[in-house]
């Protein structure tokens, strides 16, 4: 896999960043944190992403903590961003729909859950 060319980077990256993906410091990668309604919604999202990652043969670095899914996309084979990261980012955005983003990766607390009941 070849890294994103400067031309592709200038053409394609801004649109991805506009949806809430952010470039990391010190690593040519993008990161996004979603805050789902609950664990089932977070896990369901990950289950829907998994076969797409397999089809692309491109796999996210991700963690789940209760309702939070934190994702970093990078192409390990080239040590930075490639077209595959942008393709996977778009698929993940499509599957996440209007799920809100989280500034930090703290899950919903007991208090917040209680307040919803
Ligand atoms: N995923 C990511 N994010 N980067 C890669 O370079 C990568 C991958 N390489 N998934 C694939 C698997 C490679 O290891 C296999 C052998 O095709």
C-alpha cells in the first residue's frame, strides 16, 4: 500500500476531517471517538464495521468502553495514511449515522444513566 500522495491528501483529507476525524500529533493517522446510546449500540456498530474491514483487508485500531468507541485509522504497511484509511473512515461514518462524537473517551456515567430513566 502506498501512502496518500500530496495531491490525494489535499483533495480527499479535508472532507474526512470535516466530519470530525482529527489528525494525530506525531503520527500520520486519524482518530474519531463516538458516543453511542449504550453498549449494545456501540458493539452493534463494531459488528457492522468488522466485515467491511475484512473486505477491505484494512483494520482499525479501536477500543470500546461501555458506550464509547474510539478509533484510530492508519495503514501499518506504509506507516501513515493511505486511500484505505479514507475509504474505511467513510464506511464507518456511514454506519455511525448521526451518532454524536465524544470529546474524550469517558463512557456514560451511572449518574447520566440514572438521569435518563
Ligand atoms: N490494517 C491496517 N490498518 N493497516 C495495514 O497495513 C494492514 C491492515 N495490513 N490489515 C493488512 C491487514 C495485512 O497485514 C494483511 C496481511 O493483508
